[in-house]
C-alpha cells in the first residue's frame, strides 16, 4: 500500500464551509477509481493549505492518477500547483473495523 499526501495553497479567505463545497464538487471523480482505496480531503483554515490524504493499492496506481491532467485540474480549480509525497504504508490501524492490517506493495 502507498499513502500519498497532497498539499496546495487554497484561495485566500476560504472558509471551512466553502472549502467543503469545493471539495464536494470533485469527490465523485474519485469514486470507483482504479487502485484508490480511500481519500480524505484536508483543509487548514489557519494556513490556507488544502489537500488530500490518499491510500492506494500501489505506487503505480497513485502515479496514474497524479498525471499532468490531474495537476492542471488542481491548478484550475484551486489556483495552485500541488506538492505530492509518497509513503510506504506497511501497517494500517483501522479502529472502525477493529483491525490492524499488514499491507505490502
């Protein structure tokens, strides 16, 4: 498994509600996306940074999504280029299911 953390500067003065509305507009495009297990949208109103935390089956799936078209979409939607970082995810604690999962790429 791979976790990708994406950060970008949001437009100035974006409130929690307006950020949620912006994110809701793009959320459907991630449903059923090949290789994507889960996505969390992120917003820090104090710094104006937004982004996402993604869990992928493997790095190839992540890189397939974070292509030039995706980067252009973010630039158009939010006015900033994203910073993408990848992390190996060898262990996942899931309190909702009560499981500790061992994941291998």
